[in-house]
C-alpha cells in the first residue's frame, strides 16, 4: 500500500517498485531478496518467477490533488486498488475532522466511479460493521474493518464493564 498518491506518474512509480526486473516488467525496481517471508525464507524456488503476477498494488487517494488525477491514477497499468483515506482527504479539502462533509463524500464518489470505470477495486477503512456494510453497498470492494487496537479496547471496556457490574 502506497500512501498519498497524487499523480499517474507516482502510481506508475509505485507499480515499478513492486516488480522484479523481468521480461514482463523490464522497468521493475524491486530489490531481489530471496530470504523473505513471501518467498518462504528461500524455500519457494519459483518466487522470483511468480511474484510479479501475485502482488497487489494498492494506492491511497487522500488529497485534493489525488482526486483531481484519480481517473488517470486508476487507469495506470498495474494498479489493483484505489484506497480512500477519508480523514486525510477531508483535511486536504479544508474540512479537517469532518470526513462526512458533502465535499468529501463527492470526492469519495469520484474515486468509486474512477475505480469502476478502470476495472480497479476501491477500498476504504470502516470503524464498525454498520459502516462497513454501507461501504460495501456503495461499491467498495476492499474494506478494512477497524484496527487491532480498537478491538482490544472494545474487549477491555466490555470486560471492565462486566467486572464492575
């Protein structure tokens, strides 16, 4: 996942960073390291031959400039997912702390439309299951549901509530 991608050139560079130099990706810039988890620490002999086709390139769209270029970013060969950052997008659009502002929602709809037009998945972060369901119905195909620290906090609060009652 690449943060704050604002142009098609930046998206293309992100793709290059994920590709090993090979006949199908002669401009690939990915460093060759066989002793990594993805290669089963050297046990997957075909890793260097198959990795380019198996990696997902996710670019975050979280600025006004990124919105202005989102159709070109979505059409960049090798980009698999546009991931919306509503909080950062709100700040960039002049609505710090208000990710539900109509300008932000309009921008998010533009990202969804660009992804659909280009055949690229669009993702977003949801804070709870109700919001995740709304996003799914809106057309988001990759939804990150909360964060580990949020789940731990919820479980801790629930446990404390049970102990105190």
